[in-house]
């Protein structure tokens, strides 16, 4: 099979990527207790650059010293020590020719390990579906959150912008806003978790308003030349099979509005990205995004670790293919595919009790095959 389409260069804003292959954001809870990225994380990200991925999107990084932290040992970008830690990571990626974006995240009601607060917050005071994830040190049901007040929402918007600026000082090449997988921005976007009747609620575009405000604030802070995008999904870490109530009509409205929001790229993730998003005979979420927001660079993620699936998504309009499981099992996936080498299978049984970076994963792609680990719903 000819895989040359995957190895064409791709431009996002003014940043040139050497190919169309990216590492998807994956939660690995491997920072220090106070949120500083260390040597394990430096080696972990470096190996993807060595393996010739054109772009790496970081794990979700918390943005404030209030309610944004999702998990214990998650990394942050709220102080100088955390900024220095991430600079060591970005420098290692750049030394091997890689590009790396910071994914900025606010947990909202799904926080299950926050060193700054014991309470959780959300658009509405509704307990989230599902239970906390044990491989991120959680146990039992999510706590009942408190509904955010307007002033607090304004502060969250400002904190996203401040974290984005700090990410640039840390050496990141671009910013991805985490609007997916059930975290705070997705909680505002989802009808059943957002029952507000103010400017932050209402119809699907009203519920998108917080994401749009964050995009605007971040863009103003980082300038026009820095790549900026947002990640969206239907499924959530606590509600895997969720679908947008408004279907294709709602997706059209959302993608058309995002096309004028000031972002450069849209990152959509589904369990199997090639499957119809709504109706069994309809288009995938990636195809809908391409059709209704053709001016945006489209990143697609979800079960695309087989090259033929990755190529299928490029035919549906994806400009960049993001791999989670495939990248963990094969940190040199681009090199293997380009050279016609076999890909290592992803072994779900190899996850330890906690989804942190294992020493066995840090063997570099230039010889030893790293041990694969199990993905989560957010990978």
C-alpha cells in the first residue's frame, strides 16, 4: 500500500510540519506532586520526536491554582517551576526535529485529585455520570459540584489565556484548548450537564459560548502567528457513548461557528473516527468538520493506528492523523510505516495499577520496542 499521503508536509498557521502524523494527547499522571514535568516526561516526549512524528500534542495541562487540576501528579502551567519543567520537555522535542503543542485543560466536575481545592465546580450543580477512574487514583462516584458564578467563569477564561502565554515561554509551538472528553468546556457544551439560562447556556451555540470566549482570550494573548485550536468529542471519559443531541444539524452549526472563531485547527476525536457520527448512513465527525469548516486544518483521532485507516481519514478530509494507542505501542510509528516495518500490537493488559509512564516505555525507538500500555477513554 502506498502511504506517501501520510508523509506530505502540512502547515498550521505559520508552522510547517514535516508530515501529517501526530501524537494525540494522553493523560499519563507522571509529573511531580506539585505538577512539575521531570525527566520521565522529557524522555517520554522525546522518543516520539525521535520516531519522526511531525507533531506532538501534550497531555492535558492544568491552568490555575483553583479548580482546574484533574488528577494527582498531573502537570500544570501556573508557576515558574512548572514552566521550567515543560521547557526541558520542549527543548528535547525540538532537538530531534519535533513540534509540540500544549493542551490546556480544566477538569470542572471531573476533578478527582486536586492539590489546590477539595470542592469541584461545573456549569450546573449536577453530579457527573459514571465513576472516577481508578487508574488515575480515583474511587467511587464523582462528587456533587457547585455551579460556577459569572465572575468565576470570567476568571477561568483569563486563566486559560495566562496559561497559554506561559506555554509559549516554555517553548511550545502552539496551543490546543481541551474542549472534549467531558471536562469543563465540554460540560458547558453538553446539554444534560449545562442547565444554565444565562449567556453560558441555552442552545448548542449558546453552550459553546464559553469555548468561544476562551478561544478569543487566548488568541488575544498569544497573537495571530501562533497555531491555536480546540479539541472536540462526543464521547466522554465518564459517558463513553454520548452523542450530541442536535445531530448533524448541530454539528454543522458548531463547525461553521468555529471556522470564524479565530482558531487555526480543529481536533476531533471519536472511538472509531471513520464511523458515522450520528445516522448509520451519515458522515463521520471528521468528514462533517471538513465539510462545514474547510478553512480549518483538521486533526482526526480515534482508532487510526492501522495505516489503511489513517489513509481513509485523509480521504474524509483530515489533514493530520493523531495516534494514541498506535503511538504508545510504536513511538516510531512514522518510521516503521515509511520503511515498511511491522507494527507492534497494543496490549491492553500491560497497564499497571496507575496509568503513569513506565520505565519500560522509555527505551527509545532506535532498537528496543517499548512495552505498550492500556489507553483510557481519553486517549
